[in-house]
């Protein structure tokens, strides 16, 4: 059920360069499905923006939004919500409306493959956290693309669950000293990483990344009905 309420910021976590996780309080009876999003605004203002919920539905009383704090020319700032979120702190009030969205986890499938780029990992992390919280016996693969190792979001948490899921970190702009794959999420990477072509695939990230990943899966003969996407600008 869609509800609207004012919320206080409980915590702000610096995840990576230009990326923060904002922890917001919410009513204990606020429910959502992993993968959904909310509309966020400042109290009394019409300007609102959609942000995916990154936390597990099992975490009651608060939700987490992982956001890249985009920069805009000063004259354009009144048109955008996100830059203002970079300048507020704990205790500030925001208005939440939701949840919305059909980009949600299909619990009937045993094999799940998540393809993420940048903050596109947020709704996918909600799904992964949910599966682990509920102790679902799923075969989970996460292929996560970032500019550099320093841009990997949820780094410590992902390291802690690396023995519970198959995880491939791929780096697009750094060929330095790291033990990750180099390059974007493309056909060769998917071909070498996908263990079960009957898996359900969830893709989230910038539009170009989503387009390329969908094309690669199509070339690998993955049926369209097994591919779910969330497009971000």
C-alpha cells in the first residue's frame, strides 16, 4: 500500500566517492518488496525524485537509500533534489511516499543473477539482503561494475558475504594493482560467469550499461522473459 509520511535522517554513511547511504526512519508497519523504490522530497515541496530502497524488507523501522550525489551548475540546482541531499545531516526531515515499482524479486526461482553498475547495486542489494535474511536456498551471482576499486559500494558487507554468493567485481577505469576483473559487463564476462542459463537476471545501472548487458544476454540466448531491468538516467 502506498503511504506518505515525514521521516528523519538517522544516519549518513559515506560509501564511496560521491556516494552516500542515507538511513531514514519509517513506521514499523511500512512494508515494501525487495527492489521497489520510494519518492523523496523535502517537506512542503513539490520537487520529488525516485530512489531505490537498498535495505532488506526485514529491517523494520528504517530504510536505506544509496545515492550518488550528482553535481549541477548553480543555476540548475533548484531543478534537482539530489545535490541538496549532499548538504543535509542527521536529524533533517524528508518526505517519503511509496513504495512503488515492479522491479521485484521472484522468490520462486532458485538461480538468481544480478548485474549492477555504480549505485545501480542498490535495489539488487535489497534483494540479496532479503534472500540472506530469509535464509532462502538460492544460487546467487552478483556481477558488479565500478570505475575503480575505491568506487565499490558496500565493500565491507560484500567482502563479508563473498562465501555465500558468487561474486565478480569488474573495474572499468583502473588497470592498477587489484584482484578484480578489468572491463565492463560484456558478453565474454557473462559467458564465463553464468553457471545456469535458466537463471532469472536482474539488471540495474546507467542506461547504456543496461542496454549493453541486455544485448549480451540476448546474444547468449537468454530468453527475454528471464531478464528484468531497472533503467536509471
